[in-house]
C-alpha cells in the first residue's frame, strides 16, 4: 500500500475520500502524484514510492517538492513515464510542465504554484480562494443591503404618493 501526499485521478467521481483504493475505483490509478519531501520521507519518496509509482502503478507523472530546500536539489523534481521507466522532466524557464495536468509547476519562495500557460493565469492558492469567497460574500451582503435600502425608499415613495393622492382627492371634493 502507498499513500501519496497529493494526486490527480481522471475518470472517477470527485467526492471526498478518506482513502483512495484503486481496486474500489475500477483500477483507475493516479495520472499525477506529488510528494512533499521531508527528512522523514525523503528516502521513501525517492526509493520505495518512486519504484511503486513507476513499476507497479504506472503513474504517468511523479513530482517531488522539498519546500525547505534541505533534501532535494533542485527542490522541485518531476518524472514522466516513458517506456515503463521514469525520465526526468527538464526545467523550461524555471518551470516543470505537466502533460497530464496541462499546467506548469512553479516555485515561488517556499511554495509551489500551478500556472496555466493556455490561459496565462495562476491557479488560485487556497488562501486566494478563501479571500475571493470572502470578497464575494461581502459584495453579496452589500448588494442585499442596497436592495433593502432601495425597497425601503420605494415603499416610502409609494406611501408618500398615496398620501398626496388622498390629499388631492380631498381637495377636489372640497371644490
């Protein structure tokens, strides 16, 4: 059994799972695996898992990332399965291209980001997604408040019009 830090599997449902068991998913294996390497996992990531993903599971792309820069040089490494063996993916403009994801893996400081060269846009980080959701929530709150103010103003205007009509009708009756 092997448990990757991050993986992408195409052709299966996107529901959350505590564990991904290939035998319960029609033997659909990951297309991409990303391991976050540390002191305690470096040997396993480079040996046992490397061989398991390459030889047993035939994972098309395998990436290793060392956020501290203490265990891998370069800190981001990628391998692509060719003729049953992993071949190192070359850096292009300080980026690794994932053919499976159609994205570039890019190091920014001690984080790894995904860049879509087709749209020329970064995939948002979890923090950016959260910020965007908060901004959208605030904008929705403001829109609701504005709509409520407009509704209140409309009701007041309608009440004033009704009052003026009543006064006008009363004046007509007096004359």
